[in-house]
C-alpha cells in the first residue's frame, strides 16, 4: 500500500475567501467520503461548529460554513505514498503549488496550517511568501496532547472566528 496516491479532490475556495486552511494530506476516511477531515474522530468540523455555532452534519453544511466564514480548504501535498493516515507515514511527498494558488486568489490574506507536518512543509517550500501564516494544532484524533476546549480557543483566536454566534 505504498503506491503514490494523488490528492482526491479539489480545493474548496470562494471568490471572497480570506483564510486558506491547509492540512497535510487527506486521511483514508477522507478518500472514502470524498471530503476534507472526514475521519469520524477528527475534530476539525466539531471545532468550527463549536466556535461559530453553525451546524456541520453533512457536506453541504460544511461548505456553507466555510463560505460564510470566508475559509478555504486545501492540503499541502498533491501526491504521496503512505501506509496509514498518520502524517508520520507520508513519504515521496509532492507539494501543491501554493504560491500560484495564492496568486489566483489574491483576496486570501492568511494561511492557517493544521498540524506540524503542514506547517513544516509550508515553511520549507513557501517561507518566502509575504502572507500572514498561523499554526493550528492538529485536529487529528492522534493528537491528544491538547484538550478540545484549548484547540477551540486557539482556532477561534487565530482564525478570527466566533463572532457569528456572539461567542
């Protein structure tokens, strides 16, 4: 199971997207469900739901939340090989052309990176870009060093969210 896998879906981006959230590469469950952060225990959608008050029960609601909050989603890697869904298992990494993407969407003002792998890849390949960059703790169930409530506070602060529901 170490063949090269191509990223299975397109970025989610809108003409008014202000923040681009970049992960590393979709999990096995995300491949199966054909959408970002689809592992049932991944906290990404639960975090966004908690801090915005918007429901995320299905793909349409998730896309609506992203559009409403002016958030885009993509990943650092366009292809890689792996033996499981952990970032530590990613090998033969081929990075997406984030620079060209940001040129195509000049309204994006901030890049937020979910987890150390995405952050490290961005700094290695795109540190020269003049854009606000923030680190977000991994929403992965494998990252249990931080409590859910702490992750919510960090996401809320670094993404500038929470105003939607008056929180």
